[in-house]
């Protein structure tokens, strides 16, 4: 017998037109009922795009009619109340799906839950690695209180303002860049409450001239607070990548970050295990923080494991001098590991 969960799982195959996310994860399915072989589904869109509504209705009906022992399917797709235009919902309504950012094909958040695991290092190197693969890439530093992307990417200039009054991203190593660190003096602290964080992140999308990008990577701060929620409310994330170290102290906090993405319907694209091991000059492998925790967690959650990043001196040196190893050592093991992770990520999404 077909259940409501069976119907929801089937509807996950229906993508919102123009998005890579499905109508269920966007929260568009409001009511599901099944009785005596008849299915009724009610959806509430966040825009008045008649073509999108018809496409969703047609695809949903076809998929549900293929379920076993179903005699009748009725799909009701209602437009947005109040005349909202465009496919996205107003910022602040996570369940309805945020506004698509013009020109940006995919937005991927890099998160950790816990500080000190090398999330920003992975963000910078993954951005450079995707650029090495021939893609147009942007990197947005959403760590408002402690931005580190300016140092790691070797950029300290102030962005200029375009004729249409938007900030023009800075550029280095083939990547477009934006960070609060570009807008403040190096030693100036940011002492803001939540609403200011939310407004700033919204402006990083609406008031920055990103142009056309294949990927915009978003480097999130540790935790599950204002910055993370504001991002999920502002932009339609295609997924999140979790960075962890192998030991349980990191994995325990990382699970909270994973749960946050699940609660706001952001797909988990995979886990990267950083600082996996160290190889001594004589070739001995030393697992300083343990080993295999990231791979094991990925298996437990049934999500992709994107790769292990060993401890290389070149990674730390590259971050300190503003030249990530994905650029300076792209043909060496220290840089190739990020190229491999970027390739897996791109293959998964594209």
C-alpha cells in the first residue's frame, strides 16, 4: 500500500524549474493524502510563474501515476499569495525557498560546526581547485567576526563600487572574492548583533556584482547561529560540504552542523576529513588525530565522502602567504588532494 512517505519520496524526483533542488526540499508540498488508490497533493508556490507551475504539475502527476495500485492522481498547484513574482520566496522564509541569485549557477556552503578544523583552508583551496578545472568560481567569506579568506587568498585591497552602485569582487588565483575583511581595517573588530549579520549577508548577495559564476562557495563561520541561518534564508543553496577532523571531539560538534542543514532542507553534498594523517620525512604515517572518523560518519549518514586531506607543511605555508597549495602545488600531493575533492564535488553536482 502506498503511504504518504512514499508519495513524498517520489516527489523528490521533481526539480523546481531552474534549480537543482527538488520541490520537497524547497517546502512547496503542503498537503499529501492517499486513500483507496487515490492521491491528492496540494502545493503552494512562492511565485506566479505559470509555466513553472504547469511543469511541476505535469511532472508530479506523471511520477505519482507510476506508483503501484494508484487509480487517480490530483495535483493542486497554487501560485504565491499576494502577487509575489519570481520563483523564490522573500528572504526569511526558509521553507518556501529563497530567491535565486542571477548569474550564479550553484551555491555551495562550506561548514564545520567546530572551529579550528581547517574549514577556511579547505574553502580557499577548493575554490582555487574548481578554477583550475576551468570553472568560473566565486568565494564569499561569511565569517563576519573572524574573516581569514583575505589572508589565505593574498588579497588586502578595498573593493570598488560599480556604476550601478554594487561592490565589485576582488580577484586572485582565478577566483572572485568578497569578505568583511576587505571592508574594515585589519585590527578593527566587528561588534554586531544578529540583525546586522543577517543584513550584511543579504547584501553580499544583492549588492555585490558577482557576474556569471559556475560556483559560489560560501565559507561559513563555526557554529549554527545567525550567519548560517541568514545564508539559508537568503540564497538557494545547492548543498553543504562539511569539514571535520578525524577525532570524536570534532565529529560530535560536526553532527550539529549536519543536523542544521537537514532542518533547513539543504542537501548534504559530502564530508571532507582534514588533518587525516601526517607522513614523516622517513615515510612513517602518523595519525595524530586518529583516522577514519570522517569516512565513518559519511557512511553512517549515507552521504558522499569527498576525500582525506593529510597534514602537509605546504598547506599551512600557502595559507600564510596567500597562495593556496591548489595553485602553488597543483601537480604535487599537497595540492592534488584538493583538485581531487573539487573534481568529486563537481561530478556530483554537474
